[in-house]
C-alpha cells in the first residue's frame, strides 16, 4: 500500500509560520507531515519533532559553491523586482527540490508555509493514486520577461508528486544549470518542465489560490505569497502571537 503524506521545508526565518500553517492544515487533514530542516533553531526543530517526522537536509555547500557567480547586472535587476531581502529567501527556495528528494512518502504533497489549507487534500492524493507523477498549478503571472516562447510559468507553492519521479532529478540539475540566469526555484522548475516535457497534471487554481486575487470561498489552499502576504498572515495571528511563536 502506498504511503501518502505532506512535505514542508523551513528555516529560522520562516519558522514563525509553523503554528499558523499547522493550525489550518490539521483542522482539515490527518496525513502525516515531514518537516525538512533548512536551518531552523532548536525550538523549531523540537516543535517539528512533536508534530511529525523531522528530516535534516544534507549539506549542499559543495554543490552550491560550484555554481557560477551571478553577474552584477542580473543581481541588480532581481533586487529591483523582488527587493534586497530576496536573497535570504532565495537560499531556502533553491533547496526545495533537494527536500522533495528526502520525502519518506510514496505519494507526497509539498506545501509552502505561507499557504492556508482550508479543506481536505484527498482529491490531490486521489490523482497520484491513479498514476499521475507530478501535479501543480500554473502561476497567476504568465508574462514574465525571462519566459521562453511557449514556456509555461508554474507555481511551486503546492506540488503533488510520486517519489523519485524523473522531473525531480531534472529540477535538481536545473538548479545548478540555471541558478545564475533565473531568479527562483519555480522559474527554474518551469524551465526544466519546458525542456524535458514530463507529463504534468495542472491542478485547478483552487489548490493554490493567490490571495492577491481576493477571497475565494471555494478555494482549498490560499497562498499568501510575497511580502504583503506575510504581513497579512502576521495581521491575522497578531503581534503578540508572533512574538511567542518559536
């Protein structure tokens, strides 16, 4: 029998989101959760070990140190678009495919910590149970300057996958190949999908609903991405709760 579960990744900058994410997820689902450590504090690690399976991501220093430096002109353009704080977030983003490789589940769903789970995830697992190996939603923004003709930009905030599906290895390889050309993990994943053309099931937007689109009573997962999204989450939990979180 296939084992199904949820994968999340976290470092010390994002671990304040863990209680908020867990509160909403566990209200609607009981699938086991594997927490991959991207560099949490001891409090964060202890919290994760109480809630689910804890996985320490193996060191990636040798791999990342072998990558080409990013040209100054490209760095400036990315900072202009995403802000100077983007670099600390990017370090965690690029670890995502390596985290998926650590999955203890035959069928897994990766969910970003800034995603509010509002319902059961059973329909997604149902798709994986019928042979789908990789599923995710398109990104709301399809007019990015770095897209190649015919390339689809996918959002990597919610990814359903079967363990060891080939595109995971291709995504890892693409991280190395395109780190100095593309700004984030989902742009690099979209490029890998474009080049290798795996079978991809496109999930409806209700499973990765951008909160910038407004409220959606039918959505299953709301994605509070970006700086404004984090401010919205902070507002919802309150400053006092934030100060107490891990």
